[in-house]
């Protein structure tokens, strides 16, 4: 892999808690195609190696919250170096190496506890669509990879109102040999207090 594709925007490295007076930020990490698609057949609808590296960088060390289907889709479970929290309605579900919770709000509580214990300023919500939709009212920040293509898919990012959000930074992710599409990383934020 020759492509390092690391935007150097200060927004990516700014400690989120500083901007919100010590509150732990709920951040979404998502890649969305021009047609809104984020998934196909339980998997990602593209090959984007540079974005996977960016995903690792953005989530490392942070508690991550995901739906059970996204957990099932991971090629290697749990994701290393991060507390993995999986949301399911199935009380019998077991996920080796991860915490299983029965609703998204409990996932946030648990993630906050882990973030506090380890002194990190962000919780990363990593999808899929059902979990983004459930936690959208709580989100402070989004790391939004805009994928410059319109692949077929069966899962889309939930519709949301951009009012109240502002784009803090926008950086191209340079396209490497293992990237099917070009992409741009946008950081969006809305002020503390705008959440439910
Ligand atoms: N492009 C991206 O950035 C990105 C990121 C993540 C995922 N994806 C893609 O998105 C697709 C998966 O998304 P998805 O929406 O189908 O699935 P998902 O959000 O990953 O998981 C859905 C599951 O979460 C559980 N769940 C959802 N809401 C719940 C609630 N309110 N309370 C308790 N449990 C709840 C249920 O699990 P049970 O059925 O076990 O009860 C449900 O079936 C895949 O194609 C994946 O590759 C894309």
C-alpha cells in the first residue's frame, strides 16, 4: 500500500472535549456514496483501502458502537485497540471480545463510561444505518467520507436535516491503487446543546 491519504486538517486532531467543556463527544464515522448508499448485502459496497486506514485512525483507542449486522460483517472481530459495543435485540446474542447491549442508549452509557475511564474525548458510532438513525439525535460530530461514486446498494444513511450542522473541514483522501473511488473527508459538527 503506497497511499497514506491522511488529511492534516487541525479539526481531525483537535481534542473534541475541549470544544465542549469536557463533555464526551458522540461522533459518527461513516462513508456515504453520492446516492446515499452505505452498504450492500451486509457488506461495504466498495473497496476503499485508504478510507479503511482513515477509519482505523479516527476510531483507535475510542469506544465504538455498532449494530449487530455491522459486527457480523467485520472480517476480523473485535476491532483491536477499541472497546467494541454491539447493539442487538437478541438477549442471547454473544459476541466474543465485545460488549453486547440491548439498546442504543445503553450503548452510549457504556461507551461514555469507557471513554471516561480511558480519558478519551470521543465515542465513535460506526453504523450501520439502524444505529446511525437511532443515535442521530445524540450526535455532536461526524467524520463523513463522501465517496465520489454511486454504487448499487441496499442500505443508505438515514435522511437528516443539515440545519444546525456546519462543515468544519473538508480534505480530499488521495486515491490509491486499492481505492475504487475518490473520496473526501468532511468533518461536521453541531454545538453542544443541540442534541436531544
Ligand atoms: N459505509 C459505512 O460507513 C458503513 C458503516 C457501517 C455499516 N455499513 C453497512 O451497513 C449495513 C448494515 O447496516 P444495517 O442498518 O443493516 O445494520 P446495523 O445497524 O449494523 O445492525 C442492525 C441490527 O442492530 C440491532 N438494532 C438496531 N436497532 C436496535 C435497537 N433500537 N435496539 C436494539 N437493537 C437494535 C438489531 O440487531 P438484531 O437483529 O441482532 O436484534 C438490528 O438487526 C452493512 O451493509 C454494512 O456493511 C456501512
